[in-house]
């Protein structure tokens, strides 16, 4: 028991609850914006999304350039419904109108025109990005939101690169930039739901860079905040970027200065960071389900777990080829940066990765 640092654990718990509380307060404040003030731009967004396919290809048939209009339509629908009733309750009891037989975009339009009440429960997520939607809907529609969100991501990236250059860590700065080029990060502009995790990542990454040398203990608190924030904002897209990229960045900076330590020390540090992030991430969801159950008087845990099992064992809604096995998603992620037009393209994944490694080691 003497090896357990209860003071440290207490501080982590405090960091967790303060992070959730601050983010939730911001979400509630956004719900106080009158729907009448954002109705026009939500309607404009509904007409704009109604002209597009749910998943629109922006660059031929390449899967890495798809606009997720489906997810954005739901997000706008939820965001508008959060402005109805008590802000405190509507920020927790999140739902939307699905349009029934007419489809999701009609549902968004009818919602904006106040023709229908929400009929689909969606309490399993925090939907924190709704605060951005409600605020930006005061002056722009979905096209402007996507552009603004992408510009914010780029600005945060430039700040991080600037700090690295100021610290004369040119190799790390170039590596970060090349890694983002490799995954074609500019495709983030195609959907609001793509942007949340990268915005959270880059917003916190600058603190990781600034604090990792003189305040190493603070990194654990940052990983706690990172886990909370990505669970609060993200829509299960690329949430692991908020833990893996900062972790790699910290290790890279320390390695360049000869401070990384032994392999065992690096592995132990990484496991601790992953554990703090993972527990914070999961508990943020658990807290949402608990609050939603309390507010609605229903068991929101069962619907959440049902959704989890569906994600693990379900199928796509006919838009893409189905995964062939448990490894399909892994090599799909390796194939997409090389312009794959299908998910299950193992050959392109293997060849592209091999050539990339060959070039990398040749340069090294």
C-alpha cells in the first residue's frame, strides 16, 4: 500500500471532475442561445446538406476523401434540439428528429422549422461539439462551420510548430508536419465530426511540449484532460490521436535531448499515460450515462451498451464493403493514405507501407 500515491490519485480525480464540470458548463451556456437566433442558418445548412449524399466522395472514389454529411446532419439536429426547454436538462437528455420515412435531412429541416419534436434518443454521447455549432450558427451555416473548424485546427498546428521551431527542435517539427501530410489531414475540412479530436489534440499538444521537461508530473494531468475532452467532443472517429500523438511527441523530444531513459522506463511511462487517458475517457462516458439516467428516469446504460455491441458486431449500412476479419480496420487505415477505393485492400496496404518504410530508412 505504501507504493500507492493517494495524493497523486486525488489530484487526478480532481482534474477529471473539474474538466468535465467546466466543459459541461460551457455546453449548458451554449444551450441558452435562443433557437430563433440560429434558426436561419440551421435551415440554410439543412438545404445545403439535402443536396448531398450521406457520404459524398470529394476526390474520385477514394475513401479518405469522404464528406460525412450524415454525421454532421445529426450533429446539427441535436444542437438545435438542445436549445429547447431547460438548458441544463437538454444538454444531458440529447435527442433528435430522424425525419421518419422522409430521411435525416428532412428531419433536420423540419426541426429547424419547429414542425416536429425529437423522436430519437442519443444520450450515449456528450455531443460537446454542439456548443461550437450553436455558437457559429449565429453567423454562418454548415459550410462556414467546416471551414472555420479546419482553420482553427490549422492555427493550433502552426502554434505547435512555432513552439518546436523556437525550441530548435526542427527534426520533430518536420516529422510532425510530414506525418500529417502522410494522412492528408486537409481532408478534415470535409466534416465537422472529423475535426474535434484533432482540435483537442493540437490544443493540448502545445502544453505537452512546454511542460514535458520542467514539469514532467503535469503530463499525467494533461492526459487526464485529454481523455475527458475527446470523450466530450469526439464522435468515435480518431480519438486515439489525442493520446498517441502527444505521447510520441514527448518521447521524441526527450530522445533528441538524451532524456528518454531506458526502454523499460519509456514503456512504463507510456503505460501509465495510456492508463490515465483510458480511465478518464471511459469514466467520462460512464458519467454521461449516469447523468442521463438520472435526468430521464430511464436506464441509459442499456442503450449505450447495445450501441457498443452493435459497433463491434454490426455491419455498415450498405455504403462500404464489410470488414472481412478483426484486422480489416487496421490494414484499411494503412491503405487509405495511398488512395485506396476499398476498405479491404490488403495488397495496397502492405505495398504502400513497405515502400514508405523503405524510403524512410533510406533517408535515415
